[in-house]
């Protein structure tokens, strides 16, 4: 606010001095020029009446000659004063409008409004730095779950796009460099209701600066960031960044899972991606050799992931120097049929077009599909603007870094138990995953599969804690519909955690204790119904007994006494 006042007053210094000078001369002249009263006596206007007259004269209101009619000398002075004051007012108004239209003044005004909006937030919120593909997906999903967000981006067009997105909850946004600590502070980094910082810009150095500033200014604040370089990843990990998402490594592990365990991949996809693939897609995959076109960072990540799974690969790259350490390699781009034939495309089971050029990637897929229509095709999409073309490319997998990062981050923010379950899933065989996917499909069908967790604590499940004082509570009762006790909710438990002990797909007879954590999956409507059961004692009592609960404290005490005697 002080900067605004200082800037405004400095820009209007000359107009204000001009206006004050003109008014002072006009008022002083009116007091010096003699007039005549009603009786014809000489009369001099005092300063009050002179100032009063010049005030309404200068603003062109024009009440008339007061308190007596003016002499010719007074009228001459008034005429000169009218032109002088009007000109000075026009000059002052013009300069004021010019100041208001200055970009710097506009930025300060927006910054002031943004700071006030953030300062007045009274709900938990995430500070999102970067509103590109990843940031927009994350913000929309957070808002859909009722979680507030604050956005900072260096591109004004993206801030304008946010305002045009018409989100259900207003999102404070500011165009600024998020790598500057002052901007982060203005955006609420040290705000008591800020619960996390998401560094999602497309610049690794900016993300690194955001992570460092966050850990120094708010050490307990959760920091999640994206990265595209291994050096930056190691640097971020060295000072305790909570989560670092590398889209190339993440998707390489994802594709390695596709080559080895299609049903495990499908279970992963259903839990991580709201627009999951169909159950029938798991039967398209077959073991065999894969062709990787492009041996940059993405290609090397794929090579490492496939080697861990002992899957045979052939690499195509135009640079012979990149292929020195590769066992089966072909020099070329992959867009030509002879290059793909040399790589053995007729006998391969899959091809991955992973170059940094979208046109080349699509060309590789089209050429490879003509040579071997049974190939599993994977294409890397570099530019979000090309999404329409890629959606119509009929590829089995489309690698879009922004969506990969967003899904990973949302899974972490949704519940930390989901990444734990996915980690435990890796140790299971594909037959177990097949059974899990069939169970998921029977519960939700083709609808979106959601996941959520509950903790048996006073804040998250007060009804369960109260009930445990009277009787045992097992998982089967949490799966019941609070509106109709005999009907099951469209969900089931994925993971049960008690201390350090973890159990996958726990049975319905598993009894609960204080501090237990359970991960569920199912329809979002089942999540809303379950919230009634874990928060409302009366609803939970009905689910356990099928009877109306004792509504008074005395009735509860008597019932508890009878149970202890029995």
C-alpha cells in the first residue's frame, strides 16, 4: 500500500502543484479586488468566501455571484480564473488517468488485491507454482474435491486462462516469478493455512528455487515438485523435498509394467488415472521384444526399466554416439520403413516412439503399424496443443508428461496410502492383480474408480472411536449402506495398516483399533455414504445392530452397564 501511495503521489506531483498554485492565486486575487455591497459601499471578500466561490467556480458548478454582485474588475478576474482552473483540472485528470493506465501501477494494484485475498483465506490451501498442463489439471481436481488453491505463474496468458476456466471455487492468482522468495511470501507460503507447495513449472531451476525457498521459509511445509533432469532430482532430494516426480522415469516404469504384467498395469491405471482403460485391453499384451525409437533421456529411462524386467529391446537413434553402450541398436530416426525392418519390427510386440518431435513420433507409429498391425504402440506427446491429433492416432498408450505428473501428485495428495499400496502391488504376481482388477470391474464397471483412506482417529472417524468404547467394530460394517443396512456400498478395502504392519485386501472381519488406517476404492458416492458411518454415532450404531441408537447419554450409560453385566 505504501508503494502505491508513493507511486501515485510522485506521478501526480506536477498536476497537484499546478492545481494548488492556480487555486491559491485565484483565491488571493478575489480577496484583493474591491467590490460593492448592496448599499454601494466598497467591500472586500474574505478568504472563506473567496475559497468557497473559487471551489464551485473551478468545478464549473456555477451557483452565481455571492454574496453580492461582482464589479467589472471582479468579473474579469473570475473569467481568467475559470479558464485557469478548468485547464489545471483537465491537466490533473489526464495525468491521473495516465498513471492508472501504467503497467507498473496495474501490477501493484493486482499484487495488493492478490495479497489481501490470500491473507483472508481461512481454509487449508495449496500453493501451486505454474499453471501449465500439469498445474491446470491439479488445480481443477483439487477444486472438485473442495480444496482451495493459490496459483502463481510467470505467463499472464495462463493467469487469464485460469480466470476463464470458471472454477467452482475462486482461485487467487498472480502473474509473477515464483522463483523469487518475495512472490512466494505474497502467495501465502508462510500463511498458517498453507498445507503444501507444488512446484510445477517447466523450468528445473525455478522448481529448485521454489523447493529451497519453501524448505527455508517454512520447513514443515510439504513440498512436491517436478523435474526433468537427474542432477536436479538429486539436488532436490538432498534437502528433503517431500516428493519429486520425474515424468520420464515414471512412464518408463509404467511401460515396463505393461510389458511384464498387463493386469498389474491395469490395476495401477484404474487407481491413478480417472479415464482408465477397459478391462479387455489387458489381453492385448504379449511377452516379447520391444523397439524404442529415440535414445534421449526418455529412451534411456525406458532402457533401464526394461532391463530390470529382463525384457529384450532394440533401440533406434540417429546419433551413433548415443548407441555405443546399447547391445541391439540401429542408426536412424525410425520414420523410414527400412530402418524399422532392420530393427525387426515384424517380430516385435511393441514399438515406442519417444523422440522430442511430435511429427516424427506420429510418423514412426504409422509406418510401424503398416509393417506390423499387431504391434502395441506407444507414442510420446511433447506439445499439449497437439492433443487432438494424438487422441485420433489410435495408439494404445499416449505418453503426455503433464498428465503423468498430475496423476502422481494427485495420488499423493489424495492419500499417502495409495502410493504405499502401489508399491506393495509390485511384489504381487499378475494372477493376483487379475483377480483385483476383476473385483474392481464388478464394483464400478466402466465408471470412474475413486480411492480414499480413513484413519481411526478423533478427527477423521469420531463415531468409530466412540463405538469402540462399547463394542468391537469390523470392516464389514463400514461397507454397509447407511440408508439401507442390508445393501453393500460400491467399494471395498484395498489396504489395512496398523503401525508398521500392512495387509493387502483385508477381510471384512478385520476388527478396528484406534490409529488404524484403511485404503478403500470404489465409486465416489460410496465415499460420501461412508463419511456418514464414520462421523455419526447414530448411523454407525444402526449399521452394527439394526436398531435405533440410545439418544441420551444416560441411555448409553445404562446400555453399556447392561452389556458389561451380560
